[in-house]
C-alpha cells in the first residue's frame, strides 16, 4: 500500500479565504506548481514496486488533476490495482461552492466510482491561527468552503472486496458512520484527510480503532504534510493503517481487544515522497487506545 502526500512543502496547498454573511470560509487547492499526476506516477515509478493500493490525501487532487491522472495511468508502466485519487474541488458547483470529491481509479485509469464529502469541516480559533489563517474569534469557526454531498457509495471491487471512501470528517459522523460500518461490513475503508499528518492517539487513530470493533474492516488514512509544516510539527507521518480486532479473550470487552496499527513516513531516499505499508508486515504493532 502506497501513500503519496503530494503536498510536502509549506506552499503546496493554497488556502482561499472569504467572508459571506458574517461567516468566514476557506477553500483549499494544491498550488499551481503542485501537479498530483506527476507526483503520484513519479513516486510509484521511483519505488520500483508493484503496489496494490495507492492513496492520495484530501484536497490534493482537483477534478481536473484527476482527469489527467486517469489519462496518464493508462499509458504508465505502473499498475496499482486501485488508486484513491485523494479529493479536491469539482468543476460543478452548488450555490457557488464546489463539492469535495474523491475519484477512485483502477490500473488502467478507468473510473470505478466517485465519493463526495458529506460533512464539510470547520477550523476553530486555535487551529486556524496555527495554520496561518485569519482569526475567527474564540467562539467562531472558519468553515470549509465546499458543498455537502448526500450519499456514500459502497463498491464491491474484484480482488479487493467491499470498499468505502470516507473523506476526513465523514468518518466522525455519528451514528451514520457506525451504522454504515456495522451494516455493510466493508473490507477496506479509505480515509483521505487534510491535517498535520497522522499519529498514534490522535483522532484518526482513536476513531478507526473504535470503528474496528464493529467489523473486520481495514482502515487506511492518508494525510498531506503541508499543514504539519505550517504548524511546525517535526518529522510528521503521512500514513496510518488500523487492522481488524483480534479474537477476544476471557474477560475482555470488545474495546479491550488489541488492533493492528501501522504508521509510516515518507522515504527520504525517494522523490516525490511516498510512504509504504505492507499489510501485517514490518511496521505493525498492537495497540489498545488509552493504554500505555
């Protein structure tokens, strides 16, 4: 599994702020010099490995970039079985706002499905200031400047099983996401996010740990690194994977049972940046949220 952050430097994501009806909004785009197709294909080619799943984070692939990536995959020497082409703003708009949409492709660049973010996020004062944005005030928020989607697509993919994409905050929706995981029992849950990287004990770990008690799903989370640099976080990781819970033992509750966890950083020897995780091999450890 390959995680390609695309955004690796401070200037590689552009934040576009606006005010409307006393509400502050922010839209995110990759910078003009940040070409997702170049970086995804360049990173995969640089590894020289056959990758099953490649993931790109939230807001790093616009609809136009996804079109380019699909076209170039068809002619490329790399052949990942599935590419979760991050997410990014669409050309279509509703009430002046684009949707935040992920495109999922196969090795030939054929579109398998698209997923739009359901629940646009908000930044409180602390996080907005840490990212160099305007001050929304102690009780205010800067809201994500995208339209809300209205469906989650569940796909049965040949050779991989049942797949779902939940973009960033969508994995936090309660009880919708809990019910989705419980009822549909996906094999893979892909979570592209925009954050300061990933880490053990943070929300992306605790939430996927919690949901893993409801199914045998494998959760993959991909983050860019731009906001980590803006927030002056040292040596951030961009990839997180949480595996299914192990069978429970005597006296254990479902939440007590360890889960498999892997966190990976980009390889400094490979450019463009890429982090690799092999399922249940190498980087994995057992984790119980709240334990030492």
